[in-house]
């Protein structure tokens, strides 16, 4: 639908506002505690029943991804309408109805590279949060050198047979399906990779959670032993998976950096300047007593502001057709540094209060900061290490040459 | 917030870039230096006037449209690329802003057309010590019945060695350090008691120490309200900091481009040095900082034009980020050029020398970080 006049767009706004007023449950307009985040899937649990209602209603309209095509269950909105929806959601402080690798990473790639049947089969369930996806990329021997992956995928005539191991598979133990990079040709590197989808309940799939230094287990080691996969579940062409993989990594880096790894750190956690004021104190003019820490917190706050202005600028430029290449690598690099600096400053400002692990005697939010500080160390590793992102910038953006 | 230039601003930017590259390249600054001109360049001023660059923030008629500070920022960025020594910062930005914000109708009518036509140059005589500290004004302006008598010494006044008129910050009340009690005065260069000591500066742009010994001015010389000159000075200095940030962005971009070019041509060990990962990563980090600073400068320029309430915060952000950027890039430009970078025949040294002057004027990065923290309540 094309909007010739501002009036028509205004009509859409009123209609949207009315719908949201009627359909967004009251508790979905309050800040979201971590344990009420909705990831969807076959085994989805809803601590707050209204979050299921909210997901179902938004999913039905395709507004979990407003700009995806209607024919696959998406919202079918144009950019202006999507912006209006976003503004209206923000106006009532609505929670995101669904967190999903399907929405952020796999869906956009499938819409670009999948065939019509695959889109019809998988996209609607992503939008409605019925299927939870995980990403089978990294392997024990293929991290930064992702194209060195070894998981074998053999053509057995009427099906594929998969054998191998993935690692750092986010929430593989909770996911229903996996989008996976596999080797279909061992004689070449990048040109021997394919992109394939399968059910995590298939015989031969096993996911074992990995405990991190932060004590959490968001990642798994995932093993595949003689996993049979129907042939219509390979996306794109055989040996053509690397192109899809790279594109998907861009979606991943964008979605990671768009939020700056969560930026403000979730409910209840204050900024490093607040904790420093609280635990160190200020002089009569309001300056932090620790001048050195004050300078470093200022540096960080300026970086945060510069980062958010850069995201805004790049978004505006992209809309005006002045796109800068490989912004995802630039933002991913900066976002990782930013979030790690933030957490180092947070625990420094908290002092020993930021060095608790569990039990009584420490503030609940301070303990959360401690865990997040440890978790943040992965920010410069996951989704392309900072070093790999610098390589991408140097070579693809700046045009520097490889060693001869 | 708008990060996209209007068509007119885009054209202005292109004109300014072409003019800087064509007429005011670094070889021009070198020639000015070698001839002893000390940044005083009447021939180039004439060309800038013909292009209309002095009047980009001055409307043809009161309340009329201009290119805005965003437009002027494009010109300053262009002159930053080639380190051009021009009076645009002091005259087209600072004086034009101060007069528009605080001038009487008579002052505006007298000076704004002359500024726009490039017929008068100005210099803000503010600092009295070696560090930027705008309220630390000790220069006295004593009421003498027929106006004011000024006594004091101003240090390192940019363009002070050739400007026709000085905007002098002097104290009419209170003590050095007080915001209240500062007044601004327009003092012609030729006024009795004004002594200009021209300075040879490291960046070859020149500057001057200016002393005022019993300099008498009439009430008509007062620019803005008596005692509350800071109400004019503060927004003018914010705009100056933003303009300088735009200039620094241009300098950093040019020094970076030059470095990248060298990395792509210089060979050692049979390899292009730009193929070594340690240098690639440093170049990539510089590029990330350039992108971030460009966003800050654009946002600050826009805030000035839109009259946003967070102007001071964005001015400090832009000046601090651009200062850190040009510091890092100018140093790495010398380092990555190796021995060549240490020679006077090459250009990296020019960028490093100018960078330190840019960093110091209108508040160093650490001055602006301190203010940013204060504005953020810690």
C-alpha cells in the first residue's frame, strides 16, 4: 500500500493506536523482568500468561516482524508504516513480544535465499514464535576461521546424512530446529559449504550445555551422529552456503550491535557514575572524589553517546540511499568495546560490593553486575571476534591488501 | 536530528572541498610559512569573500535563511583537510555569531554586511593564561563616565596579528573566575593603547599577544549586556568548539587518507606495509573513531542550528572526540610514514603541528570531558 498523503499515514497511526490500546495487555506495558522474556518454541513457558496473549496477538498480525511479506505471514508494512508502529509501541512502552534468532538472523536470510516452499513452511512459525531456532556455525576447530568447518554432510540419494560437532550453539538445548553450516565438498574450502535446516529432535542430535565463567550456560556443544535430513531442507544451492552464512553474520552483527549488547544492562542496574557517586562520593561541587575514575567514566559515556549517534546517522544514511559498507563490523567492534568498558567500570565503581558471587551479603543487582561483567568478556569473541571485525574493516572498507 | 545535508549545503560542501584542494593546498601553507607571512594571507581572503564564505551564517535580511552552522561546518571541515589558514573561524563564525546573538541594531548594521563581504576581520581576545578558562578574565574595564577604560593582556589570540577588530572579554564586576561580571567590547585594532605582539606559532598560522593599556572605548563598544557578557560568550564558545571540531574532523580525515595511501604503496620485506596486520588493525581502529567523531560533529552542528537544549553537551562531546581523534591520527600519520614522516619535506608533520593548536583552542579534550561530566551530574 502506498501512502500518497500524510493523512493516510495518520489514519494508519490512529488505527494502530486503537488496536494496540485494545490488544496490548496492561502488564505488557511495564518494564520486563529478565525471567519474563519470551523465546517461544514448542516448549515455551510463560511465567506471565499475558505475555502469551501478547505474542499470539502480535504474531497473528505478523507484527513480530512488521516489514516481512504478508504472503508468509509477515506484517507487510512499508517502511513508513513500520516506523509508525514502532513509535506507537514505544508510546505505550510495550514489551517486545518475542526474542528470537529466527526473527533476527535466520528469517531475513531465508527470505533472501530460500525457495517459496521453504519460506511458506518456516517463516509463519518464526513470526508466531512456534518454533525456536538455534545457529550451528562454530566448531571446535573452526571459530574465527569459520570456513574451516568439518561437519560432514553426505548425499545419500533420497536424504542427507550429517556427522560432526558444533560448539557455542546458543540455547541448542532449548531450540526446536537448527540452521546449520555443513561441509558438502572436502576438496575446497569456502565453496564446499552448504546451509541446511533440521529438527533438533532428529535421531542422532545431542546438545550438552557448557558452563561459562559467569556461571550461566547459554551455549552448548552439539553433536550429530548419522542425522538423516530430507533433501528439501537444504537452502540455496549445494556448496553455495558460504554466501548465505556471510549474509547471516551481518544480520547477527547488526542485531547484536543495534542493542549495544543490551546497553543499559536491564532492570535495576544503574550506571557506573551512579554507583561511583554512591560508593565513593562527591565533593561540594558535585564532582566524583576519584578524579581518575571520573575521567574514565566520562570517556565511556562519551563513547556510548557517539555510538548511538553513529547508529542513528547510519540508519538515516541508509534510508537516504547513502549506505556505508560493512557498518555491521564497525558497530559490532565498537559495541563489544563499549559493553566491556561499561562492565569494568561498573565493578570498579561498586568496589568489593561488585565482587560477590552468590548468597546473602551482597546486593541482588550488584551480583547481577558481577555475572554480566564476566559474560561481557564474550562480546569481543562471539559473532566474529573484534580482531576478525578489524580485519573486515581493514580489507573490505579500507581496501588494504593481503600478504603476498 | 538530521544527519543528511540539504542540497544547498551539499553544494556548498563540494565547492569548499574543491576550493581547499585547488587553491589552498598544504603547499600553499608551506609557501606562506617560508615567505614569513605567518598565516596572514590577504589574497586568499579575497577569494573566500568572492565565494561568499564569510557570510554563510548571516542572512541577507534579518530573519532570512542561511546555510546555518552546518553549512559553515562543511567549509571548516574542508579547510581542515588542507590546514588552510583563514579568518573564517574567528570572523565568519565567532564574530558573526556574537554580533547576531548580542549586537545592538547599530552594531549589526555596521558590521554584519562588512563581515559577509569579507571587508572586516575579527579576533576574539579572551584567554589570559596558557590554558582555556573562559571565566578567568582579569582584564579590567572600568567605567570612566564617558564609557570604559580597558587594561589587561590577552594571550595567543588566533588571527590577532592581522584582525581589524577585537572582541575583548573584560571584567566590569567581580573577580577572575566569576561568570558574572564579564562584558564584551568591540575594540578597533588602531585604538590608542592597543599593542599587538605577533607570534610565530608551531602550526605556521600565527597568533598574537595583545595588551590593552588605558584603552578608552565608548558605551557603543559594549557588545551584549554589561556584566552578563557570559550569556553571549557561552553559546559563542560552544559554536566555536563545534566549528573547530568540524575543522579537526577534516584534518584527521586527510591525515588518515594520506596514511592509508602510504600503507598501500610503501613496501618492506617485499610486502606492502599495509598488508601487515598490526598496521591494518591500527588503521581500522582509526577508521572506527573517525566514523564515531563524524556522527558527533554532525549532531552538534545540527543542535546549534535547531537551537537544541543539549547544545553544550554535544559541543563538549564533539570537541573532545575530535581532539582525541586528531591527536591519535596525526601521531600515527607520522609513525606510519616512518623516517619520511619526520622530514619537513613531507606533510605529516604539518598535520601534527596544527593538530596541537586545534586541540588547545576553545577548550582541550580534558576541559570538555570535565564539563561533560558536570553536565551529566558527576
